[in-house]
């Protein structure tokens, strides 16, 4: 602490922009200061963009008590194939697990379909003799003497990272630990990771893929985190550096450096965590979260104030690509290639498409004037009057309207349609793509969107939210006050968090089995509490949430049932089983009269690190008319063209109410309010848009 002020800063590196939120609390006066900033992301030197946004926000790092950071460096290294040359050590007879993968061929009728190439070619996949049983007992001793020959071959092939994934290590990591120690002894300089350090769940292909992908990016991520930490220290930062994880919590930079694959979706995770936290503050626990950035749109379901965390995560998975699994705790989200920078294009059959290709930060949308020639969703919104050309990017950029008109005219000539129809078509196509994604996290999982509230954030979220809500039947849209930097804002509200997934098969028909499972679970909870010892957090300060993974007998997949505090498997099994039946029916529309099995546990360990809660904004008595700065002709597509009132978001304050058609503008986002919608400003400055009809 420095005096009576507590300062928390969060930075979020996205595909297009790098965002910052500065949060200062004066305990003596009770005053809070919040500042935000946004700069272009600076690939490949992402750390430079972080330093740039800190300078732009005029942050004195020596006065900062807490700094959290979210980044796309891991997912970018994977999707752009910028990792290092990686070797795999696996159990004898299992070197081709990566090649065989799963029989989930997506493009089923394509006779020329090619399976995605594994990240480790076959000649770099080596085997070691030794075998464990599924219960962890040793069936064949480990032949450690073989490791020396494998290491020699890896050295000759210029391998930079090694992944170790042995059969059934989730049940007993002893063989993996021995191989890991031997690799460290023979080659101390090489980057190496073993599967038990990342995941303790079964499924050999998924574990192998996760370990390989983690090893593939580990040197890249370690170098990035080291550069970032050094840059911050050189500029005066003295407090601990925390890294946002994909499970909606932050972790120490040291721990993140060891297993960087846990950062694969750190930015989106913090946004949905922020939505859950804000929902609890304003009594909106059931939400559809929608994050629209420059490159992608992401959505997730929040029920009872909780974000769902799963380990069934895949990268590059789409209708023609099977993708690659990563078995780490990741917020349960759907991501599509539709953002403000998504490119509109015409196929060989003269059909208009939007995305997934993006103009990114450079050259960006045509309106940026950076040499871009391909029309994007942002350009279409600009030409329809939704975005103010005189306040483009907060006034930092002069919108190149002539270039946008030329680009739309070229598309119009190709499709033989007027420019305004092309622009409407682009926006409607983008909206259709986003509606489908929102349905995947709501309707497809047994939740009626009409019973949920849509919370929209990111630079483009508020631009499309009302149209999406109207399509889904959602009755209310909430736009957070710091919507354009909401993911960074979420990091300032995050706690230290670790998710532990571990398999444990239990037949529940015998009380003795349940008693043994309860003893096992008690040991897990003690272990989970002790994980934060290195961060100087006492076990008594750690909060635990326990989920039991259940399935019907012999089924393939499971449903998570949350255990109530002090609930025991042996004493309270009938109530737990009944909740499973109800959840199963919600997911799959039916339930069975069949025995239920436990296949594992999911423990969430959370240690609070003094997060700050936002305070209500002051009310000056200003009239809402004083926040209105004029009118503009706006094309609302299916809702027609209207003369919309323009509002300055910075001048809106609690208790204000106004009606659409309206546009609310701030430096980072534009809120499109359709005709007939009512807008209420809550005590924190968030906009509540009530959908008409």
C-alpha cells in the first residue's frame, strides 16, 4: 500500500486493440477514480503495446499496488504456428495418438478432406517402455535408460521444447515425474512440460494434444512474460504481476510461466467474469454475455451469477476442420470470426459474406485511412449513420468516408445493389452470425433467452446488441459504463483462482464406495487450499466450490452437479442424485431410470486479493437534455431510417431516462438504441435498454 490510496491497473491485449483500466480508491475520502485508455496492439512485440497504453493513460507504475494482464499471445502463437520445434515422449505403442485423434470428421462428404496435421511430426514423437494400469498401479516398470537416446536425437533435430505424456498419468504421475526429472538432468536448458502438471483427466488424445500445445508455446510465452515483467520493472512497477487465466481468475506470473496454455482465452474470460460480477452488483444474475471486439464476437451464459468453466475446449474447430483439443479450465464460450474489423466479401456465386477474415489493427477498416481496401462491419455501420464520422475512434481518427464509399460501391457493382443496401446487408449478416452463436450458449443448452438479460461489451457490443435482443426475444440489454475496455475492467475485480479437475470413478450403488469417495474428496480439498502457499495465502483464506461430475452408467460424457456447503457424498447422495436428474433433463430434454456414476470432481479454489468494488456515481441534478448533443439521420436496417437523438455518455448520470431512436457515444463505443426502446441509467452509470415489444 502507498498511503491511503489503493491503485489497481489491468491491461488486456486483443487482436486489434490493447486496453487499460486504472482504478484508484482513496480510503480516507471514499473517492474513486477510474481512467481508461486504448491503443493499437503491436504484434509481434505485444509487450510494447502494454507500455504504450500505460503511457497514454499517464499511469505512474511506482504507485500501483496491483497489475493484472490478459493477453492473446498464446492463442496467436497457436493459430499462426509461431511456436517452437517440439518433441513428444510417450508410452511405447502410443506415438500415433496425435495422428489418430478422434473420428469426428466434420466435412463428412468431402472426399478430398485432409485431417489437420499434428503439431509434432511423427519423427519427433518418441516412445519409452513402461506401463501403468487405469487405477495407477504399475504393470510394467519404466525404462528410464531409453531417455538418454531420445534426448540425444532431440538435440540433433534442434528441438526446443519437450512434451511428456504417458498412459494413465492422470491416475498416477510417478512415471511422468521420473521422465521429467531425467530430462531435466540430461538437458537442463530445454523447455519441458508433463501432462500431470496441466491436467489430471482421462482421454489420451486430449491429454496428449494439451501437453504438446503447452510445450509448443511455452518458450514463446515465457519470453513474452519475461519481457513484460522487465519492461514494467524498468518503468517503476514494484508490486506483484498477475496474469489473467482462462478460468476467470488471475494467477501469479511465475505460475503462468510454467503452464502458459492456461492463458489461451484469458481476455474473453475476464470479460465474462466482469459481466458476472456486475450482474451480482445490479441484481441481474442470469445473463447472456456478448463481447464484440475488432476481430471476433464471443458469447457465454451466466447463471445464478456463475460463469461455467469446462475443459472441453478446441482451437480451430469449425464445419470443415476437426481442430485441436486443449484440456484446461476455460470459460464455456462460443467464439466466431465476426467483429468490427470483419471483412465483407463476395464468393464465386455472388453471395455476400461477413468474416471470419479480419482487417485487424493494420490496415484496419477502410475508414481508418491506413490503406485498407476491404469493407468491414465498422465501415458499414459508419455509412449507415450509426457511427459518428466526426467522433470516429473518439475523435483520434478522421474517418475516410470517400474510401468507404468507393469500397461499398465496388461491392454494389458486383452484386448490382445500391450502396445503402450493401451496408444494411453487411450489418444483418453480422447480426445473423451473432444470433446463431448466442443460441448455441442458450437455446441449445436448455435455456430460454427470453428469461435472460443480454449484457453487451467490447468496442462493438453495444452497436449490435439491441438488434440481437429483438431477434432472440430478450427483454433487456445492459451496456456497462466501461464497455469498450470491459475485459480489462474485469481483471481489476478478479481473485486468485485455481481449477482442479481430476478423474475418480465411483459406483454409487454401494455406501462403502461413497464413503471412500468422500475421503478422497476431503484430501483433494486440503490439497486445493494449500496451492496458494507460495502466494502467501493461508489455507483458511481460500474459498472452495466443489462440483461432482456425474453420468448415467456406461455413458460417455458427464454433467457437473454443484455440491452445497457441508454436503457429503455418503450422507447426502439422494439429494445430489436428484439434482443430477434435473440438470440432465434440462440439458438433454429427458432423464433415465438408470444407475448414476461418479467419474470425477471439479474443485474451484479462490483466494481474494483485495479487489475494489465500484461505487455509485454522484448525481448533480443535470437534465437529460443537457447530455443531448444534437440529432443525426440513422439507418436502423429493418427498423427503418430515423432522426436519432445523440447523447454524450460522459454527461449521462444515474436516474436519467430517455427513449430511442437514439445514439449514445463515448470514446470507445457507440450504443445504438432502436425506436421505441427506453434507456435507464443505473447508479453505476450502466445503461439498461428495455426492448419494446
